[in-house]
């Protein structure tokens, strides 16, 4: 099925190449009568139900093209003399909408093929008003219809991205789109169609399952294309208040509305604070979310209690975070302390006091009442015992004086971290040999004196402040257990007496 | 009195005075002496030096007294007594010197006799003297008379009458006479020497007796030998023992030698085993002798076989046939016993073989007796049974020397062949291929490591049984032994296994629960490598794999949850010694504990836990537990995905509580963050409904809650973080410095000024001392010079006097001469 569709897509591309809009629209062939198509008798066409069924049954886009050649699309109005749609064309449009909103789930590749025909700007101009009406009346429970609609619309491009080829030119010479006024405002009314459809979608009663896919798509692809992006504010504010997951997904859009279009969301930081929890760091979108969080907290005019609360909350999240979230959040915390010098009290106090318990309340949702400024970042002490070496190193920033320059918040996925650790060099000598070498102090002194000399000699030649550092390959010894291991399932941690819980 | 003062003042010469002028009168400066008399002070100094230093100089090498050290002079003794004392002293002196190098006659109380080979040196000397006498006789020309020499050497050419007479005597008589004379001369000389020795010995004995009497008057010479203490005796024994150095009987062999020895042992055992098998074949060939016996019956070749069988049955009833049956019965029994013995014994010892032979012989005798008692029909039945028993071939024994399998198929085939004793096979395989025995053995052992690792992995992927786990343990032990030879290769192989698991999870099984293969691989890493290092090329990737698998898997049912808890236990193994913090482990434990609570106070930290209603209360007990008693969780049931029993829920909850107990104990050293981490756990544990649980689990839960609460209470106190301050030096200011206790009288006071003052005083004193020494030297030089001049003057005067006298004499002589000359002239005229 997919292969067949691919073949036909290729064919369509070739066919599209044949037709060109290079000013050849007005020049009609001499042999053909221009008004013949408008004045000829309308042939018999399929009804709405029949066309819908036809669309469901046909397997190739060529079948649709063949059918379109047999019918008449436009005729001249008897009264005004304008070119108007025929009954057949109206049946076709209505049938397509019924096909789209049917009870069957249409596969995404099929919709991609369909969109190559019905997504062209001229027929889409006729489809969009009816589509808007249908979307308005579409109910929330009809999940299949919503998914079909979303998939179809995702294949309809905006004029700024790509302008589609006209569809009706293949079948008749004179169409309503040939007028000069229509040509002049072509991009305008194509954009208007796009806006109308998407606004209808956002104002409709969207199915819950679709929102999780719809929100990131609209945030990335649609908002920047709308003529009036602020009109989507109702949609996003509604999503923001729905659930935590929806709120997290719509943070980007809300932030853009606030920063670019002067919207105001009451208690925005309280909301973001409530969304920041350990489960956030196990999501696949953690990178974009943390980047947004860095943007939210980048202003130096934020009140200190807000920054301190976020510092403590992020520190608590680190105690339960996976390895790929540890480094960026540690960098973020360090940058926050540097950015807001008033918060350095969390790291260093001139007169340290003894407290009975941590005054920070992790369950409090009001940022005024969390008492974060009275606390300290004790969580960093625990992370200094982390199982990964680089996290241990980064967590030691609380023991050093506060830096002047912010560090780079770097994101690396788990696979990259694993590869880095696998790529570290090892070997060279056995563990015992190195121990013996370390015990002899004279050898160490000699090596210590020997090593910097070539570095200096090299640096003289390769001098410069910004020259790349010459990193020597460090060979680490590999340790091996000296005692023979017990059985695979017989090993017990000898800390406490535990009853036998497992057997073969 | 006033008059005396005036006189003194008058005596001073005013021109000797010196006045010191001061140009400017400076405030605060001490005024020196206004008036001085340097000439007078110089004179006074000179006089003092004359009285002190000059006197010493004059007396040097001149004034002394004689000390008389002669014996007896001071006491006023008589002449005889003086002589006696001096004589005694002289004798003692000579005696000491003389007896110093005397070896035999020591002056000590205990006379030590010097010996050589058990004999006294004095005896040896006598013997030597006798020898010397023999040589002397030969060498000295005086032993033979001149007459004998003349006769012996045929000296002289003139023949006298005596010579004519001697010619008549026979030659034999002459020679015998010569020998007799020589012997006589020797005898006489010996007697003289003996007399001399006797005289010498008598003199020595007398001298010793004399010295014995006079010994009491002598003073002890040198150090007397002390009585020997226990320490001295011990020291002497140590010295004597130290000389005799022990040679080690059993030297510790090096690794290579041990390997070679082991290989030789295995080879000898293999040779013994092979020879035993050959003996078995010889026993088989021994049966052909029976065929020869049949051949002797004298029948045709084709019919012989058939007739042989028939003849056996026929011959049974004859006397000879009975004998034949006995032989066959005996041989079959012997074979069985040999086989049994070889199966039982791993260590083949000759004694055991001999014992077995003896037992066989004894049993043979018993059988003979029994056979004679039984009836013929029973004999026939026994023969048939034993024939059946002897028909199947015996199983081969385990060989001692193996060749290294070339690929995995052959490796598996080898292990299947000896499936009952795989451990011995692997052990011997390693010992036969020690790297020191042959070139290229290291590669072979590396290949064996790879084969064992692959075998381990295959076993872990198969269905989980007790046997497969046993084989995995054996593979682990073998890999641990092989790791000694090449650590790098082992590390690379295990890393490859981890990478394989990682790619498998990343590509396909992102959210599925862990398999037993992954858990066993992680446990293998902790078995082979130390997990407490700060960084390890195998342990760190294994932790990446384990934590990623723990957090990304979905726990949709109890089986999946049990698998994840087993993986968490493996991670606890990594962390229990080094106390590293694993956030993924804590998040998993907390989220899993939420499954046991109906009203959830927080959200799941990780993504793998169900949110919908029936599954999110997987570990809640809404009804009273009426299942069987507490039992361990069956790993076979869990990992083989067989349907689980209703009691699994309780057992999984119990395992989860045990995991949390481990975490509590491991992280109890984190004083600052203990309450931060474990307060949420305590909150969840307290909200678990324990009334429906059995009593034992309730007790465990209450114990855990109580201990956790107590520990949280103990570690609540916190101190704010603060950095260590580094003192910074203040900037130097240009403001004037005010001294609040300034004293214009003493503007310079304080420790620095005191030190400066003392230094100045020291320098002045030194300068004064140098000046005095220099003046002393000049004084002595002048004194010496004046004495030299005085002597020179005296010598010159004496010389003049002598020369004057001589000139006067010369003058008188000249005058007389002139007078004589004058008179002569007058006489001539």
C-alpha cells in the first residue's frame, strides 16, 4: 500500500512539472473555444454519499483525477454573468468533508496523498468555509474525526512556506480565480483560508487525546504563521489550566504570548513552580522545558524570593533526577546563583545558624510562603556523593567562591553520556604495577618534573591565549576483584539482616 | 691633705692635656669627656702590661722545678730495699714483653693448650724436630768422615798399601760396613739432642716454679675475664648457631614452576589412565585364547563358530565343560570390579589398585566355593545374566589433558560430553594452557574467556532453572581465574557485552521490564571488578545500563515490578560499599511504594508506573490476607512469565520494604540531607493500611517506620552553608602614623630599638677587644726587639775587645821585628 502510494506521488510530481503558471494562463489555444466549457451541458455526477463512498474505495489518486475529468466544475450564472460553481463541484466538496469526518480512521500516508489534490489553494478556498462550519459543530467525543482533520491540515502548507499548484486548470480554462482582483490578492486570501481553519480548530471542542499532539504542533508551526497570533491565547490559556502535562506542553506558547504580544498571565511563576517536579525530568521533552525555564528565570529583575524558591525546588528535583538531567540542572542552579547575587546566601552565609529542620516547604505552592531564603542548598552535599564522576565534580561548586561568569548549560542525552564513558581510555598498566609505582616517591617526583617540560616546549611553539589545549592521554589502571566471586544469585549485602526473599 | 693635692696637680704637665671641642651643642646627645691626658694613660697601660704580660714573657721556658720519679727515692728507704724494688719492676717489665707472644705458656689462670687435629702442638713440635734431624743428617757434610768420603768417592789417584789390601775385601762387606758406621753416627747425634732437650725442659720447669712464687706480688695485667652471664652464653650460642646456616628443604616455587609441575602431574595421570584402558583392551584380547582352545578341538572353520557355541553349552555337562564355565565367570566379574574401581577413584594410587586386586582374589576364592555348592541349572542362569551384563561397553573415564576448543560449537560439545564434571574440565583446560608452557597460550586462554562469556550469556537467556544458574556460577568462576592472565582483554569483552545490552534496550526494548540476562550481566560485573573505585571502565557503563533500565521500564503488573526490584537489588550491591548516591534508585523505590497507598500524596517520580485505577493500587490490600504462609519469591515463576499465584502481591511488597531498608542503612551517613530524602518515605509508609497484612509483615513495617522516624529525628539539626574565609591584607594608606605614647626624652624605644642598641654595644666591645689584642702584640714585639738589641750590643763589644787585643799583639810583634832589622844593618856596617 505504501509503496503504491509512493509511486503515485512520484507520478504526480512529474505531472505537476508539466503545468506551469508562467503567464500562459491568458493565452488560450486557438483551436479551443474559451466559452465552450462554461456553456456545455452539465454531465451526470455522483451525489454526496456516492462521492464519499468513492473516496473510501479508491486506492490511487489517479482515479480521482479521472473522475474529475468527467464532470463540469464551473458555469456562467444566467443573471449576473459571473462564473460560479456547479452542483457537481458542491457535491464534491461536501463529499470530501463527509469523508474526512467519517467514522473510519484514515491512515496518515493516505491523507498525504489526498492532500496533494484537495490541499491545493483553489479547491481549498472552496473547502475552507464548509470545513469551518463542520468544525464548529464537531463534538469532542468524535476522536477519529479530529485525528483525520489534524492529519489533513498538517499537510496543508502556509503560503510563506510553499504555494501549491492550482487544481482546476487541468480541467477548464476559465475559472473564478482568473480575475485580476483575485490574482492580486492571491496570497492574502490563501492566508485567510489557513487562518480561518486553524482558528476554528483551536476554538472547537478538541478531543483530549489529540491535544497532546496538537499543542506542540501549533506552538512550533502555526502561531508564527497566523496574522493575529494573539487570538490563540484563549486556547493556550485553557490548555495551561487543564492538567500538568498540558501545562508543560503549552509553556512555550504562553511564554511567547507574554513576551512578544504583551499578554499577562496572573501568577505565572507560581504556575511554573507547581509544574516543576521530578516527573518533569523523566519526560522526553525535558530539554526544551529546561531551556524555557532558563529563559523564564533569566531576568535580573525577578524578586529574590522567586529565584530562591526555584533554586530549592530544582535542588530537590535533582535528588530524584536521571543522569541526563543532572548536568544541565546543576549548570542552571549555578547560573541562577551568579545571576542573582542576593541568592548567594543559599550557598554562603557570613554568620551560619543552626536550624532544627530545613525551613523550606516543598509542598507549599505560594512562592511567598516557601521560606526558601532562610534555607541552604544542602542537596548539593548529597550530590557530591553521586555515582557519576562528572556530576560529583559539578556539585562541588558550593564549596568554591562564587564565579563571575555563567557557565554553559549543556544537554547530552543518555546515549551520548554512555558513549563518552565508553570512549574514555583505560589500561596501560595493571593495578598492582601502578600501586607499586605510586609507592616509590622518587619515581613520582621524576615524572612530575619530566611532564611539564614538554608542555612548555610545545606551548612556546603553539602559543596564544585561545590556542587549543593539548590534552595528554591519561591511562587509568583497571582494578580486578582479588577474591573469587560468589554465585550470581547468592550475593547478599551484609549491612542488615534481611529475610530470604528470593529463590530459584 | 690639701697640700698633697696641690703638689700632684702641679706635677702634671699642661702640654700633655688634650681638649675636645664641640662645634654645635646638640640637644639629647650625651657629652663626652672634655679634657683628656693620652700620654699619661699610655704610660699607665705600659706599666700594667709590664706587670702582667711582661712577667709571663720573661718567665717562659725558664722557671721550673725538677720532679724526681726514681723508685724509692722519696720514701727514704734503705739501699737494699731500693734495689729490690727496682729489680722487681725490671723483671716484671721484661716478663710482660717476653710472654706477650708466647702461645703455649699463658699467664692466665686457665692454661689453654693449643691443639691441631686433636693433638697438642707441643707433641707435633717434637715430631717435627725428629724429622728435621733426619734431614739435617743427610744435608750436613760432617756426618761422614773425610776418610769415608775419600773411599766412597774414589778420591785421590795415588794407590797406597792400604788400598791394595781393601781391594781384596769383597764389595758386599764394604757396603755393610759403611751402613753400620752411618747408623752409629746417627745414633750418637740423636743421643746428644735428647740430652739437650732434657736439660731445656728441666730449666723451664724450674723457671715456672720460681715465677709461681713471685706471681702474687704482680699487679693484674689487662682486663680479667669476667664470669659468663646468661646473656653471654646466649650470645655465644647464637654465634655458633648462626654459622650453621640452614638450607631450605621446601622452596616456594614460582608461578611458572608451579604451572609446569601441575602440567606434568596431569600428563602422568593421563598416561596412567591411557595405560589402564590398554590393559582393558588386553583383557578383551585375552578372550581370544578361548577361541584358540576351541580351535584345538579340531573342527572345520565355518562350522567351528557354531560348534563352539554348541560345544560351550554341551561341555557344561562334562568335567572339562565345567572348568570352562568357571573361567568365563571369573573373568567377567573381574572386569566389572575394575570398571567400578576406575569410576569411583579420582586419584589413582597404586596401593588402592593392589588392594582391589587382593579383594578380587579373595572374592574369586569365595566364588569357587559357592560354585561347587550350586546346582548346574542355576549355573546356566547365572551365565546368561552375566553375559548380558558384560555385553555393554564401559564408559570412558574423564581425561586429564584437553585441547582448547576452536569454536563455540566444539566448546559446547565438550561441556555436554562431560556434563557431570564441567568444573574439572574447565580447571584442567586452564592448567594445561598456562602462558608460560607454550607460545601462543595467552591467546588461547583469551579465547576461552570469550567462550565462557558467551556461554554465560546464552545460559542467562535460556529458561531460568537451578541447573542453568549453577552453570552460570561456574562460568563466572572460570572467568575470574582467567582474568589474571590478561586483564585488558577481559575488560574489553565485558564492555562489549554491556554495549550489546545497551543497544538492545535503546533500539527495541526501551520500556519493557528487564530480562534475567541483563540482571545477570550486571551481577557478573560486580563479581569480577571492584565497584568502589571512583571510575572504572566496566563498572560505570554497567551503572549507566542499570539505572537507565530501572527508570525507563513500565511496571504494568506484579511480575514486571518484581523484576525491577531484583534489578534494584543488583544496584544496591554496587553502592553498598562506596555509599554513592543513586537518584534513579531512590526515585524508583519511592514511586513503587506509592503503589501500596490508595490516597496518593504525591505524583510518581518516574514515568513507568500506571496512573489508571485498577493497576495503580497494585500493592494495596483491601481485604484480609488469607493466602499461604510467607515464602520467597520464585525467580523461575517471574522470569519465565508463568502465571503467578495470588500471594505474589504480599511477597513483592515485602521485597520492596527490604529494599527501602537497605537504602536507609546505606545513606545513614548523610547527616544534612537524610531527613530531606527519607521524610517522604516515612509519610508514605505511615499511610499504608497495615491492618489487612499478616502479623510478620506488620512487624517489619512498624520496625522500619520506627527506625526511620528515630533517625530522622536524630539528624534534623542543620547548619547553614558558609565558605571558608581567606584573609585579605588591607591596602597601605598614606595617612600619618600617630604614636600615642610618644616620649621626647626617649624617642627610640621598643623591641626593634632595643635590638639595635644591643647590636651596637656588641660591636663596640668587639672593637675594643681587637684594639687591646693588637696593643699587646706590639708590646711583646718591642720587648723582644729590645732584648735582641741588648745581646747584639754585648756581642759587638766582645768582638771589639778581642780584635783590639789582637791588633796590639800584632803591633808589638811588628815593633820587635823592626828593632831586630835595625840591629842587623848596624852589624853589617
